[in-house]
């Protein structure tokens, strides 16, 4: 089988023409016959290069407003012909079909058109038919054809042909075919998502992300790790070492948590370790919010991921700079604050951009994938149902809602204790809710917090009254939980007998 093949004829049909000129001029210098269509043909002619119109080859003009230009046997026969087969060569001769050694395509910008907010009619016209067919045909016949499937490959193929005097190897053509099928499948996936977004007629899960980045490793050094996506659309890295797999998991947890507090005009600060908040608080200033968050667990905060809903000013930066911080995320940094925080070379500083969080979350399980809607439920005072005789005070309601937001983002089984809109302590990832509560109380006591008048939030219902009894003994006087246990009344009765208030939300917030 011939490994090298000389490009002698090329079909060019592209949307983006920037960066194409060098390749076209090289092909001309190497004696390649160019064929083209419509606007691309006019562009080639404007460069003073000879080009044959596809419509002269097929005998048909571009019709239906440009919807049909290349869809013809004389085009696709020339691309798909297996030149090593006698029968295919006879068909080419019989129907006077030229072979094409190269196909250069750049598809209509479907995704960009959707993102621009264009009308449905304009979006539909950006579904490329001829181009996608050319890409698939040329990639299928990589034995004989070089496929250049997008603008991103113009320069690569230019250098390849320049260095190899117009020749390509079979392996190079196969590599380009692989890229081509990646592009075509991604394109079709984007179209599917556009249609399914409004019709919701399919239960299929189609994920196509062409951007990827190798990470230093996965959760542990012996595991490989990759990030697939456009991180730059959500975060701008201003300083520090490259993000790791574990960094990204913690950053995601921080961003998800802060999103539930971002609507409040007051500064909110949270410190996370291993996906859980070890400190969180509002403050009158960013510096105060940070100090109150840090007080929640200054030990765990070491090497933590910090996030703030407000710009970091110099006063806050001076306090943060005293702590070993792995990652700091904020919507902005004052210049003096940024320069101070950059004094630690490995400290990761991220500017968070306004970007909607994905609606769906996915993860691999066994030999498949499970997905769920992101838990976007955020309870307000209107969602609370007081089930005890004693109504919580206005201050307690604020604390209850604050604690409930935090427990939503805490690994189950989870308990959160809060007071004055400050996280006092949490019990995370325990196998029983009683253990979670005991852990939270022990932590709060260890760091010197007075639990008298504090509130308790639980991510799920209490199956027995033991948790409210333990909470009461610690000084807690208000409780928020989903409700729904067949033994709810036992917890309610205990609260009524001990002058405690309890509210139900009706929403469970497990986080596994």
C-alpha cells in the first residue's frame, strides 16, 4: 500500500477564510488544481489564483439560495473513489469524474450563531449540509484524500505540505480524518442539543467537548487526569501554579456554594476543604466577612479554597495574606490587593466571570453514566412551614435560611450550626445524623463558640427525636429540616416541650 501521496487536486469550500491564503498560494506553487464554490471561489480569484468552479464541473449552478452547491456525484465520486480498485477507476473514466486528493472545509458557525441570540430561521440556515458531507466523505477515504476539516488545521497542513513537498503519508491522513470525525460529531451534537432544548423529545445523553487539558494527575499521583471544557469562560487565572484535579473539584464546590449567597448585597466569604465549607459568613466588609469565616475553623482553613462574592480590597488581602491559601476566587481584585496576594508564587488567584452554571450534572457509575439536574432550589422565608407552637424570631429565620444554604452544599449526612449568619461548625459525611451533630457540637466547642441561641440545619429529616434533644442540651433553640419522616411528630413534640422552634422546608438536600 502506498504510504505517500502527492496532492494534485483540491476542493476548497470554507466559511472562515482568515489564514487560508498561505495554504492556497502554496498549493498553487506546487501545481495543485483548485476547485471551489461560491464565496470561496470569489476569494481565491481575488488573490489572482486560478480556480475552477464546481458548477462548471457538475453542470449545475448553486441552487436553493446556496443550500445545494457540492451535492453531486461528480464531486462525491471524486472524493470517495478508491483509486486502487479497478472498478472505481472505470467508473471515474466512464462518467468523466476527476479525483480529489485534498478537501478543505470550514463549516458554517452553528454554535456561534446560536450563542449570538439569532432567530431560529438564521440558526437553521447555519446547519451545514454540503460541508459536513464533504468532511465525512474525505475522512472516510483517508487512504486517498487529505481532509482539512476546519480553520484550525489550515496552518498545520500548510507546514506539512511545505516540509514534504506536497506529499502526505497514510498515517498523517488518518490523523486528519480522526480530527475530521471529531469535528463532524461535535457539530451534530450541537445541533441535536439546540433542537432537543425546545422539544425535549429525546432521553439520549450526548456530550461533546473538544477542548481538553491534561492535568498534573488525578486525585492521586498514580492517576491520570484531564479537564474537558472552556474553563476560561468562567474563571480567569491571574496568578499561581496550574490547577490540579483536586483544585478543580474544590473550586467547583466553592462556586456552587457561593452562587446561593451571591444575591445578597453584603459581602459573603466561604472557606472550603475537601468540598465542604469549614468557614462561612456575611460581613459588613470583605475583611470582616473573611475574619468571621476564618473563625469557624482556622485549622482546616490552612491550604483551603477561599471564595468571596465581592471584590477583594487591600484590607481583606492583608488579612488573607497571613494564611496559606491554595486558591482564592473573587469577581475582582483591587490592584494593590492583587499585587500583595501575588507575593506567594504558588497561590492561585482566580477572577470569577458571570457565567451560568450547567443545568445538568453527570458522573460515571459502573458501566454507565448517571445524570441529574443541578440542585438549584434555594429556600426563602416563604417556603418555611413552622410546625411547632413557638415561631422562630426574625433573626432566627435569617440564621435558619443561612444554615440551610450551607447544609445543601455539605456532604451527607450533614448538620450545620450557625448564629448571626456565621457558620459555627458542621458535621459532614457521617454515617448517622447523630454522629454528624455530635461532630458539629464538638467542633464548635473546640473553637470557643457559644451555642446558646444558635440554629441547626439538617440536610434530611430526623428519623428519631434524638438529634433535637442533643441540640437542645447544647443550647440550640431553632431547627430547620425538610420534614417527611413518619416519626416527625416525635421531634415536634420534643421541641414543643422544651421551648424550641422548628420549621420544615419540604426539600431534602442530600449531597453524596
